C-alpha cells in the first residue's frame, strides 16, 4: 500500500473526528455533515491523484 494513501486515510479519520466536534458546536444537520465529508473526500482524492501523475 502506498505511504501517501495511508497518510490520507489517517488525515481523513482525524478530519472526521474534528468534524464531529464542530458539528456539535454548530448544530450542523446530517445533510450539511454529509456535504462537508463529500467535499473533503473529493479534495483528498484530487490531491492524491496529482501526486500520482
């Protein structure tokens, strides 16, 4: 497994933990929560894809 991909998975888990705390603070609904997660995943995939080219 690629070391960069492992790092991205770790960052995603850290982001999810932090987002859960922020969601409680801002009273974000499930739609807003899902939207933020989808945007984060897309950005991380784009960053990972750029390092592979």
